[in-house]
């Protein structure tokens, strides 16, 4: 029996390109399992259903190895489970070397493992490069004076009197929030902002 698996990371992404390739390879639509979920792990509903269906002698077809997942250590474990424990074959359309039907011997296993290890190294290197570029970009932006984090919110002048009455316990928190027209978190943030302004005013007056 031939099965196929397709995956996109979010529901807004389209899996049509994968489905076309899988159908052209000869997999019937009813035996193509699709997940719209991150590839960080294998806790995916339709992938787990697929694993239960696979039996010795079956073939699993995927468009590219990253559709199986993003964590190459986990991909290698799944690969070995499917090919060794289950006894099914795997075909990766975009990479002819990853076709376990071709070499059912020690060499074939070695080649597949080596390819997956290389892909894992390349993927991890790229992730590290991205993190480094992001860190360098942030450092460069800070050097130019770019500020990160939430900007200080604008405080209308009419709130200052409410702040004074609230701090002097002339009105309750509920009454202050009602007059301002805001929720709890916004109110607390606003009070902190006004407290800072009040303290700064006192300091400057000395």
C-alpha cells in the first residue's frame, strides 16, 4: 500500500503544490494525509493516524524532507522507526538519495543516515546564522539610537486630576477606571506613568 504525507505550518498556508506532486507520483487522494501544523515535533493528529496505518512493505511518499518535520534529530528517529521497526519504505520526491526502495542493505541505511545528518547540520547552521544576524541587527539599531520595547503611552492632561484624587483616596479604583474608560491592566500602567511624572516634577522643583 502506498501512502503520502503533506504538511504546512499554518492553516493560512496552501498545500496544493505538495498534493499535485504526490498525486503525479501516483498516490491516490484518499491515502494522502495532511497536517496544518508546525514541524517542530511529531505530535500531529494526521501524522499519528498515518503511523498506525503503515505496515511492513508499505511505502510512504513525501514531497520534501522538511514536510516531514523541522527537527532533524526527531526526523532521524522517525525515519528509523518507519523503515526498521515498521518495515515500510520512504520516498522523498525532491531527493533521489532518500528512497529506501533502492538500496535495502547496510549501504542504503548508511547513505540515508548520512544525508539526514548533513541536512540536520545545514538546518541548525542556518538557524544559528539567523539568530546571529538578528542579534547583530538589534545591536546596530541600538547604536543608532533605536529604542526597543513598549513606548511610553501618551497621558491626557485631564487624567492627572483623576490620578491625584485616586492617590489621595478621594475616589475608588473602580470610579477612576470608569471615568478613564479603561481596563485593569491599562489603568495600572497609566497610574505608574503618572506616578513617574509626579516624582519627576517633584525632583525638578528641588
